C-alpha cells in the first residue's frame, strides 16, 4: 500500500495552479484597463455641449435668417495670411454688432474671439499669422436690431 501512495504523490499536476495564475493575470489586466479608462481625459468639443444642443432650434433660425439677407462670405488667402469676412450690402448703413470666433476643434485652448467691426464696405480682415497651422472653424455671430444671424466656414491654414 505504500507504493500506491507514493505513486499518487508523484502524479502531481500543475493544471489547477496554472488556471488560478491565468485567472489572476486576466483579472489584473481587466483592472488595469478599467483604471486607465477611468483616468482618461475625455474632452467634448465644447464645454457647454448640452446647453448648446438645447438651443439648436434658435441656431437653425439664425442660419435661415442669414441665408435670407444675402451671402455672408468668408474667404481665406494663404498668401496674405488672412481671412476676409464680407457681409451683404443689405446691412450697409445699419448698426451691426457681433463677434467672430476662431475655433480650433483639436485644441480648445487655441480658440480666439474677436469683435465684429466691419468697415464701410461691410468687410473685415482677420489676420491668421499668429494662428497655428491646421483646421479652423470661423464662426460669425452678429445682430442688426433685434434680429440675430450666424454663419460658419471651415478653413485649413497652411
């Protein structure tokens, strides 16, 4: 009987230990994945995203009014390193107020806001020399009296 008892001790197997080690490694991997996911910085394109979503119908109305008054053009000149904003002639002689936002989708720290100051010919030149190269959105919010308007153009600075 001693010989059969020695044989069972010699048939020692590592399978249960291997399974336990694999499970512990897998749980460690999942825990590290969850830790990294929880510490990931998730930036929305805008800080006030949800508030902007609620006001979207007002935005649609602004865009519609802008289309009705005529063409508001934004044209980028690579040679002059500037963007030319041209408001329609229908606004000439009227009190126009507003702001121009230079929006960088990839980095909100680079965003800039400028006052809208059109000249007598209803145009304004926006310098782009100091802006980083890449994709920018030029957003123009303006009003004349009680009516508000909006236009947006995407430009690629080179």
